[in-house]
C-alpha cells in the first residue's frame, strides 16, 4: 500500500534528498534528485500523491479532532516505514530516507525545520 502524501510534501522530501546527497558528498545522486519532477520522485519512492489539504482547515481540525486512534495510526505507519527499510541490503541513503519519512509521519508532516542533524559548525551529526 503506497503512502499518501500531498504534492508539497513530496516536493519537500525530494528537496531533502537533494540536500542529504550533497551533505554526504554524492553530487551525482543529488543532481539526479534535482532533475526529477515531484511526480517522478513520488513514483520512485512509492508515494501516492493526493490533493493537498487546506492548511487553515488542517490546523483547526488538528487541535480538536486528533484521537488516540489517529495517533496510533501515525505510530503504526512510522513503524511500518522503518520495518520496510530495516533489511541487510538497505543502503545508508535508503535508511536515512526511511528515518526521514518516519519522522515526518510522527511530526504530522507539518514541521518545516528539517536541518536538525546539522550542528552549529555546519557538520552533520551522522557519525562521520
């Protein structure tokens, strides 16, 4: 079952992939992601694009209608994403993308600050 995301969410994920590939020094792969359309990226990652929700409605409904079942669904989706990626043949890129997707799911995909793995001196904190 494909994960459903808005066009904006898929574009943000594509941009994050470009940034990540540049940070780890894989400029060829970064260029590949940069050349992709949002639709191409979604197809490659197995994402299903949906119509975006209006932000105003989403913000109003989040505070009043988030249920325990909704939260459990978010947790289950994040676990499923991580389980799918947790294989011996998974590359560092695939694992990083899966972690990013799981975090987006747990954050409700509204968090715009995705550079938390970069410390004050600009180095990534990935253990390199």
